[in-house]
C-alpha cells in the first residue's frame, strides 16, 4: 500500500511569487488536510478537504488556497509569497468514514519551501 | 479554544533511562489526544492516541501515555530510552467533531546520551 506522497521535496521561491504544492493521498483516503510547520514549531492546520470541498480552515489568509481532485489528490496554492511562508508543508490523508469515528491521519514527508 | 502545552522544548536522557515528555491540554471537553514523532527531514508518525476507554494507552516502539482528565494531561513515557528514540515529539489534540483539524504543541526534542 502506497503511503502519502508529496512533491516537490524542496522548493525555493522569491517574495511575491506563487507556488503550488502537491499531495497524493494514501489509497482509499478521501480526506486531506494541510499543515504548515515553521522551523522549531509544531504544525499548524491550514485547511481540510473532503470530497473535493474545503471542510474546515485554520487561521490562514485567503492567499492560501487548495484543491482536491476526484482521485483525492490535492494541491496547496500560495499566492504573493512572503518571507514568513518559509516552512515545511505537510499533507495528511484520512480514510473514509464518519468524522466521529475515524481519527487517524497519515502524514506525508512534506515539502520544504524557502522564500527569499 | 483548544490548546496544547508541552513542558520543555528539549529533554536529555541517558540511554536506558526513563523517558518522560510532558503534555497538558486545554479544552472545554476531553478531546482526542495524540503523540507524534518526527525524525529529521521526515513527516510525522503516529506513536499513540487516546480516544475513549482505557486511559493508559500503549503505542509503538515501547511508548505509552496516560490520559488524566483531572490534570488535563497526557504525558508520554518509555521505561528505557534507546539511541534511536532521539527525535522531535509532538503532542496534539483534536475535537470529537469538526473533522480532522488537529492542534499541535510546539514539540519537545529528545536527546539520548550514550
């Protein structure tokens, strides 16, 4: 069984640019969440997608947006990059089922973004 | 609002010694509780979780944690540290409803001395 994969592994951008990060969910998982982990900090929840619709959002501005595709893969898009956007971006997928029952998220290895 | 506090950003133990990583949470109702481990340049791996039932939870690699509602704590322990346990550990909470939004603590880096 293939786990959660993310691409690219590393990325360097300059301030003001736009970036797209990609995530392939674990087989059969229909929910994906994105987290930002700044250096030396814990991950912070960005948003969650369930069946191709955003279904929960953390305290991040609208320039952070996402997509989930019919095959449940996902993208995180960040516009107008700022220096503080430099971080490890983690994707996590979860299997189908009632949110009250399914508690396990499976994390990918992350994409490390550096904004200069 | 939920929050997680991990006491001690760095913990150092000798190989074979007891590992104790502290976690306290704040939540209006007892949430789901998790411990994750992160090795350098890797994603998060679930060590163990508490949802309902027995308050002493056993996880992988010999780790266990006890949910204490009265103390709002979920401390992680391992009787005997191994060099391979050196990593960053994150305590996390999630509400019983509202999807998978998970609140993480700031993390505790565990050092294991030979």
